[in-house]
C-alpha cells in the first residue's frame, strides 16, 4: 500500500504539474467532519495529500470543518454558503442531510461554482444536483452486505447503533443491515441515540449495556463508526455478553482491527476514507483546471468487508496511515 501510494502521488504531481502554467490558481473548498473524528482524520490525510497536487498548480485547499454533529445538515449547508462567499473555485462536500443541504448546493451551482459530492450522498443525488461526481460508499449496499454477513454467520437479532440519527447516510446503513439479515430469517432494529452521544464513549457504552440487559436475545451489535464500536465493546463486556454477542462496525480504527485479529470483533465495513479525501481534492482540481472527469460514476471506494481472512494486510495499511 505504501509503495502504491508513493507511485500514485508521484505520478499525479508530475503529470499534473507539467500543465500547471495552463491553469489559473484554484481554491478547492472541502467541507468535512470534526478534527477529533477518527474517520475524518483519515479523510483529512487524503485531503492534505491531494493538496500537494493543487499546490503544484499554484492553487490551495480550504478545509471547512464542522465543530460538532448536533445540527449536521444545517451546519454543513452553512459551510457550503461560506465557501461560496469566500469565492471558492469548486466545492467538495458530503451530502449528509439532503433536505438541509440541497438548497446550498443549488446556490453554489447558480453562482457558477461546480460541486463534487464525496463520502455521503450517492451517485443518484450527484446526478440530480448536477454535481461533477460522487466519490465514496453507497451506504445502503454497504449495510446490506453487513446484514448478509451477520446472517451467514448465524446472528438472528442485531441492533444497529446510530449516534447521529437523521443523517441520511447513517439511516441507510442501518436500513441495509436490517434488510440484509432479514433475507436469512433474522431481524435488526435501530438503536438511535442523541447526536450529543457521538464521541461520548460512556453514554454509548451505557446505552448498549442497558439494551443488551433488557433483551437477552440480541446476538449482534453493529455501530455506525469505529469509535462507537470501541464503546460497544465496553458495553457488551459490562453486560456480560462477551462471546455471546457478535460486534461489527462501519469503518475501523486500530482498536477495532486488533479485536478482529483477536477474534472479539466479527468484521468491519471499510470505505477507504483516505482515498475519498484524496480523490475529492484531485478530481475537483482536475475538473476545474483541465475539464478532466471520469466516465465512471459514481466512483465507489467501498464497501469492503475486513474480517479474519484479510486482517493482516489491512493492519499493514493501517500502520502506514491509510486504512
């Protein structure tokens, strides 16, 4: 992975900087998640690496960050409007809550600013809005794959823990889990927690513990983030359910990968966040400067199931900072 990344970076910088004199300075505005969000830390690394390409053209990348997830759709829309007011050349952003964000995207397009969706929104939404493309996971199919995996491994009653209820991409994840396990005769219900619980490991662990103690038939827990999976592992242990309740997560971190290696977490669903950030920046830059685009739409970076069969290779990518 490390060697491949170096080749990709070198090729991109050399090839694109060769035509730098042809392009005007570009400001790529990127809307993203909190600095202490482990998932978006990987996205941000991809953005920073992609910024090297933009800088080779004399341009810059402006990262506009959510401060919390209490009002994720409205706050993201405000950041899009901020990017418009700051004269961005192109805007790359997730479409977490379409009802709240779509008008801001339309305002950008009306102002002559191209937009590119990444991380959340999907190919259909990108086409509807007239965006350049969508880069990332299609959330419902990712959840469907996770639900089918649970079903094929014997789970019958799974809860999907959602710490940012109302975010469409996360609702789609849990819906996919439910539909996937239903195909094999199981069931899955969502456990929605207040958005303030995101990043609060004690609150998440306590909620999961209480739910498991209330319903001993639950034999699987899946979380919408790697950080929440760490909290879920604590909640499962405190409920005395370690070894009885299978744990899984969307996205992953070092602790989750160690659990998979040790056999205490069943799987993680990977969507390659570094690649999302890197491609969002470099594709936006290439489109504005040279009219370059990919014929493939959407550009999917997932889902991929990480389990005992491929954990060693994934750990190597994590150690290098890209998984």
